[in-house]
C-alpha cells in the first residue's frame, strides 16, 4: 500500500513538473477550476495557480479513479483471495491519495489562505519598460491574464493573431525611455503606405504614465527610443516630427560614439541629437562627409551649461551646418570631463615647422588648473605678432606647428586633443575641413611638427589653411 501511495504521489509530481515543459510548446490549454488557460503573456503567479489547480484536479481524478477501479476489481474477484487483496490495495491507495490532497489544502489554508489564492504579486512588477494591453485602458500591475504583455526592450515581432495591443502604459521614467515607435509591420519596417505612430513618454518618474490608446492599427513591432548617452540620427529635419506626427519611415539610428562609416545610414541624416553622460561629461563631436573623418566637417562643441540642467545637444536641421542634409558618413567624438582638474600647461602655436622657439613667430595660451577651462576655442586672427618691419600681423592661415608644454614635470598628465579647422568659428563653409590631434604621451613637451601633410593645410590654396582651434581635455 505504501508503495502504491508513493507511486501515486510521484505521478502527481511528474504531472506538475511536466506542465512547465508542455507550456513552452504554446499549445491550447483548457480552463481548470475557474483558472483561465495560460498563454505567452501569463504571469508567473497565474501560471503557478494553473499548475496547482491542474495538479489538484488530476490528483482528485486519479484518486477517484483508483477507488472505482478497486471497487470494480473487488466486485469481480468472485472470492479470489489474491484479487480481493489487490482490490483492497487499490481502494486504500485511492483513499490515501484523496486524503493527502485534502490535507495539503487544509494545511496551506490554515497557515495562510493567500498561499492557495495566488494573487498578483505587485512586487514582481519592474520599474522599467512598457505594458501592452489588449483592452482600451491599461492598468498595472502588468502581470498577465493573457490580456497584457510586458517588455523592457524592442519587440521586433508581435504575433497579432494572438495578441492585439489596444493601449499602452509607460513604466520607465521619462529620463530613461523617451518614446516608442509603433510599426504596422514586423522588424521596424515601413514604406510610404504604412503609418508609424510615435508615442512620447509623459511619465515624470513620480507617477506612472496614463494609459495611451492605440487606435490606428495593431502594432506588429515596437522600437524603444531610450534616453542613453550617445548620438541619435534622424532621416528628417526636426527629429522626424511635424505638427505632432511622426513622419520617418525608420526609427532613429543610435551611435554610441566614434564611427568611421555609417554604412546603412550613409547620406541619410537630416537632424541629430547628442545625449551627454551628464552636465559635466560632454561628448564633443565632429561630423564628416566621407569615411575616415575626411572632407567637409561640422564641429558640435560646447561648454557645460551654467545654472541649468541640460545635457542634450540638438541640431534640428543639418543644413544649418557645413555638412548639410543627407551628407553625413562618419562621426568622431571626444569626451571631456569638466569636473576634472587640468594639468597646468601652456600651448604654443608657431608660423613655422618643428615648433621652433628661436626663429618662429608664436603665441601661447595658458591652460590653467581650472575645470571650467577644459574647452578652449578661438580664431587665429585674434592673435598677433610683430614682423621685422614692425607691422602687426595676425596668425590667420599661418600656423604650421604647435606644442603643449607642462609646467610641472612631476604632475599627472591629462591628455589634450587639439582640433583645427579651415574656417573661423561658427562659419559653415561647405568646404570646411577639420583634423584632430591627440597629445596623450606623458612627455614634458608634445610637438606636432608640421601641418603641411594634413587635410587642413593646402600649400597651393591659401584659403584652405588653419583658421580656428578647439582645445579639449579628453579621456
């Protein structure tokens, strides 16, 4: 009898364990004891409840079946001692199994009635992502009853035959998830006949955003526009927004930093957003018309904001820059840390090669030990020297070499990047060229000995020579 009781319990356990495996096959399940059949959107508490009820139902069925089988066998034994004994074992096993099921239920109820109710566990609800609902209003927690779908990342393919999203609720705060884009087709694909919906996140981080209805179409894929540091490229001006409608046929392209070839996004960008790591750690950026950081460039440089919290740089139309629309191919970035104290150093610019202190004309800029001076910019025409005839002449288009010299030879060296351009600051000539020089070796003196072999110096064209500079303290 004990052996058969053990076998019966083992069967019940096997059924409970296998339910999880079978569930992964996404077959159709019946309702059990009032519990809705699980599907791919069913939450863990609901799934456990289904397994529990299924186990109780099957256990009761098996126990009752054992009683019936034992009774039939007893009646048909016709006085056979062995058959009667076997029938009694079946009847006893059935009674024992039913007693164990009833005892389990009563014990759990006595300890805590909620142990068998399996309420939605709100503590399992994440504080990130979105909730999709198949009803017109989306309420939290987003723990499924088959009518909700929770995700924290892009969804490239939603099976609309099994789930139709009619409303959406943002769970992520606005500073984590800016907006989402809904596509009628899988894999974020659209053409001129498809409408794309952009939904902005109005969750301010203190309260959950209100439910947003989705009435135009059933989304087959959803793209997350997350608010993480990096560069976002858009195929239309104004970040693909016109009168509140989303007019791009693809989501923005995210670039974490320097890239020498945009490949599938070459010559397509018309507006750009740069999200900096913080108000102190700024991503200075150069945009180029060709691979490898060549041809026309557009610097996007800035000091940290003063008395404001604003760590986003936005250019809503690249035609406002020298690069122009539909020309961007490569991007070069430099991270400046405005909370870092600088090495006390001086930069010297010369009108001859080899940083010649004895023969060349030069001017210097002191890089003071101050975190607010980590981005210095200027035009060479604002710096002058006196020639042999006592004439005052500026350095515009005349710089041929430069160096950085540390004042304290024992100080910790912080790398500097010098960016030179062939136009004055804020000029957007379509032929503007830029080139960067990173001085990162911890020497007492770093000299860039000649600019003649660079993209910013054309010996045959006097207009194509260095006219402005940016000096950055970079990582």
